[in-house]
């Protein structure tokens, strides 16, 4: 009886010594790995803060991704201390990741497109853009979708992948925009006088820039009119207001000076 007890105690002692080292090593790896993951996350976040053109939405996502990758390696190392075959675990995780990726292909493409939009910044919040079938002022850029407000006050949500795969026209990015306003006068009107009146009209508007200078030129001898193009440059924020005012004032100035803006007409000869 005493021999059996001694043998049991010896066996337990060997097990405690063997697994105790593994347990202590696993705990040490877990603590050090956890601390290293947190340190790497903070280091990545600080480095991203020093990059001027990275969106604030993207910074915590990238820094947390670094942390989770390190924690995944830590867990694999802990399991390896207990003799678990990590190769098979990694294979299972990889297969599961592939299956999840195929199932969430559309969602992942939106995330990838959202990351590219945040990194390359073809548009920012507050800018008016036209991307495919979506037009409006950008309200929010998320990882999955981008939100817009249309000029009519509608709320539009567009998937990031559709925006990334479309030609994006940003109407607010450049500081200056060009106005090309086409106005027709009659063939019997004084063309040079009308052109001089339009140049004077644009020069009296303080929103129209002096450099590049405003200009007027004939662009078409149409069926019913001689078409002039009034070309000028304004600040992007003044574009629509200047365009509408210039259209109205051009009509009033031509009426005041006796010039005609002809209607479409046709001569019919009866035999």
C-alpha cells in the first residue's frame, strides 16, 4: 500500500513538474504577447496620426488589426506549448477564413473599396461629387457605404464598391471652376456690339475673376441664331450663384440694348 502511494505521489510530481513548466511558459507567453499586442497597436496608431492624409475612421481599424494579428500568433504559440498540432489548426482557420471570405465576398469588396476611398481620398466629407448613378454632397464615408445628400434634400446610401468602380467627378476639389454660358442673338444684330456688352457684364460682377480674364467668342452659326459663349472663372463656391445670375443678367442686358434672342423659326414657301 505504501509503495502504491509513493508511486502515485511520484507520478503526480512528474506530471506537475512537466505540465507546470508548460503552464508557466504559456502564461508568460500570453502576458508578454498581450502586452506586445497593445504596444504595437499604440505604436501603429501614433504612426498613423503623424500621416496627414489618413482618415480618422481608418486609424483605429488598422491599429486594431495589427493587435489582433499579434494575438492570433500568441494563441498559436500557447497551444504549441501544450503539444497541440498547430499546423492543423492553422489549416482549419485558413479554410474557415476562405469559406467566410467567399460567403461575404460582396461585403469584403465594400470594405476593401472603403479602405481605398479613405486612403486615396478621391472625395471628402462636404464635397459635391458625381460617381456613376450617384450625385450629391458627401455626408459620411464608412467602411461599407458612403452617405450622400442630394441637392433636392434626399438621403442616399451607396455601396463603396459601386463608387470605387465608377468614374468619380469631384466638383468641389479644385478651388476654381469655369463657366461656359451659351447665348444666341439674331443674324441681323450687331455681333461685335453684343460681344462687347457681354464682356462688360462679366467684368462688373465681383465674383468673376480678373485672371484668367473673362472672354466672349462665337462658337456656332446655328439655324436660328449666332451663338456666343461667355467664358469666365469663379471660385468653386460661387459657381452656381454666378451662373444663374449671369444667365438672367445677360438676357436683361440684351433686351435693354435692343438685341434679340431669336426663337426657333422656319420659312415655309407655298407653291
